C-alpha cells in the first residue's frame, strides 16, 4: 500500500468538510429551535451553542481554502492533472470566498446580536425582539445559501465539470437554499401564530370574568 502526500491532504480536506457540515447542521437546528421557544430559559442552551460554534466557521473556511489550494498544487502531478486554470477550481475558490465574505458581513454580526439578546434576556416569555431577530429573512437566506452553495462546491470537487458548467452547481445550490429558507420561515411563522391563539383566548376569558 502506497500512501501519497496527495492522499493525506485529500483526507484532511474531506475531514474538514465533514466537520463544517456537522457544524452547519447544528446551526440550522438552532435557528429552527430559537423562534419556536416559549421561554428565555429554553433558548439559553441553544444561544450558548450558537455563540461557541459561530467563530469556528471562518477557521473552517481558511482550512478548506488552504488545503484546497494545496490539493490543486499537488493535483497537477496526478492522473486527473487539474490546475488553477480549470473552471471548476476557479469557481470553487470564488464561491468559498463569497460565502466567507457573506458570513463576515451579515451572518457574524447578526448572530452575535441574537446570541447577546438571548444571553441577557430575563426569565419568562421570549421577547418580540428576540423572535424578530431570530426570523430575519436575510439571516435565514444567507445561512441556507452558504450551506447549499458549498454543497455545490463539493459536487464540483467530486465531478470536476468543464468550465462552462462549473458555476451552475453553486448557483443551483444557492437557489435551493433560498427556497428551503422561505419554506422553513413560513413553517416557523405558522407555529408562532398557533402558539399565540391560546394566550389570546386566555386573555379574552380573563376579560370576560372581570366583566362578570
């Protein structure tokens, strides 16, 4: 059995991809749980998880970029013979940079705001401010776009399509991400509206008792 440097770097690259997707899965679960929470106490655990995971995403992105560049450098001497001039390589690098930029400009600041609101919220019902921050459409859309756009990059690395087709897959992934984001936001809004009905009914019953 011959172990090559390319094989070792590829293993490390795949490992980082798996860890990154696992982290993204936790974040996707968290943003679905937080808007549905009924009390601030319920949200604090998820807020702490989000607070700890969020700073790790830039580290994962840098590792992926660094290992990916190393792989491309080594790939010129493999049977596939790919290089930085290949369209799928250029598309993968550009997509990763765009995803990281979106995370730094929008996701990180809004995520810090949300976790800060959860951390400092008093015990009791979840405030409207937290619910609004937790269901901001741009926040949800970008989280899903980054995840599914990067899934398109994984396809690029596996299939290595020609340059003309390469940008299609991250774009399709991003479109799927936005669609799923809107479907899930609608489900969250529906669950919140159902949760409001009992409290409104209780208030009406209490008012009726007072009038009686």
